[in-house]
């Protein structure tokens, strides 16, 4: 349900920004895992995962997860959570769905790693304030 609202643009992925994703309780972790899998499955335009579908899927995932750019803690938390829980999830049943889920998790990981690297470089360069 929440995944559908995120895909439809009613809610942003930032709705979970207050959660400390690496340290969730089991029920909350399952809820977020199901939500993220629902987002991924709903952005997949074709089960064949052809080249045109890949670009559409990637564009949809970029659109959703790029909103985490403004919150580096959320981006890092999502990156960890997707790698640790979603990519290894046993919620999806078929082998085809698991492959598609794993590919989508890799795409999301790439998207989020750009934001985490950008944030780390800004921190390393200083915050721009002078005495």
C-alpha cells in the first residue's frame, strides 16, 4: 500500500527518513522490506526485462530514490537496507522475480552510492563556512 503511494508520487521515499534503517525491530524491518519490494515490482514495466524496459525501470527507480539525495543519512541507510535485506529477500517467489529484484537492487545501490559519495566529498572539502 505505501509502496504504491510512493510509486504514484503521492508520498516520497523520504517518508521513512526518521527511521534508523540499520537498527529496526523485526516487524518494522519486514514492513520496510515489503514496501521497498513493492516499489521495485511496481516500477518494472516488463517481466522480460528487455533493453527498453531496463531504461524505463531505471528511470522510474532514479525518480523515486533520487529524493534521498537531500538526506545523506537516509541514502546511506537505504543503501545498507537494500543490500542487506531486500536483495536477499525470500518474499518474492519465482526465480525470475528474484533475478529482477536483484538487478533492481543493484541499480538502486548505484543511485544511492552517488549520493553518499557526493555527501562524503562535500564533508571532506569542508562546509564552506569560514571563521
